[in-house]
């Protein structure tokens, strides 16, 4: 087994190198601008991904809705997934969900470490064909298919799934806090 101290130093140095560079600042600013425009126009943001990316998407949708006052939804209800996957095929269920629930002027936030998940890539292609603004959170190769389909791409240049997924979550929630203008705020309307 590796020396714990060496592992931790190297592991956390990857977060420092990948997550916190000033190159991500304008991408976060642009995402916040899109969110503000969605809010002002009375539209919504739709978040989706597979596996852990679905969890990150759900977290983002809740925070943008509750903290950022940007109406946001996800499509990760088991009934919806299994129905649409059964009727349209798994590779197309998410595009069909956007087709059924999306309105002109909505934005779509899609997360995929590989950027090659067919269900997510097809959703991005469909959303772009409808004129929806697509924000992607990707990893691995910078020229992945999802990144190429997106208007805005948050890319983590790593093959380490946990590192990529955690950085996606950091960037998504940083955008919420930037939208609010602070990192510390009360999240409950009342005290128990």
C-alpha cells in the first residue's frame, strides 16, 4: 500500500491543479449570466446526467431553484426513465424527456465525465436543434462529443472519475454562490 501522506499530497494537488485556475472564472460567469437570463425570461433550466452525474445534476437543480431563484428540473424519476427508455431506447430517453418537458428559451445542463454517453449526447443534440442553450460538464478528452455539442463547456482534464465528478460539483455550486454573491447565507426560512 502507498504511503498515505504521499497519496494525499498528490491526490489533493490534482484538485488544486484542475479545479481552481483562473481559466474557469469566465466560464462560471457565463453560466451565471445564462441562469440570470433564464430567470428573467420566466424559463427554466433542465439538468441531467447518468450515475453520479445524475446526482450532481439533481444537486445543481435544487440549489439553482432554492438558492438562485432559477426554476430548474431534472428527469431522474425512475418511472420516467424506465418508461421513456423502454419506449424510445435508453440512448434517446433523455432527448425525449427534453422534447416533452422543454420550452423554447430553456437552458439544458448536461453532465458526463466521458462526454460520450449516448443518452446525454443525444439530449444535447436535440436541445441545440431546438435553439436551447446547452451547458456541459465533461472530463477526460477536451474534444469529447458533448463538449462539441455545447454552447458552454466546463472541462476537467482528467481520467479520474471521482476527481472529475467532485470538480463538476464544486464548479456547479460555485456558480450558484456567485449568482447569489456570497458563500455564506441562511438556507432555511425558519428556525426549528
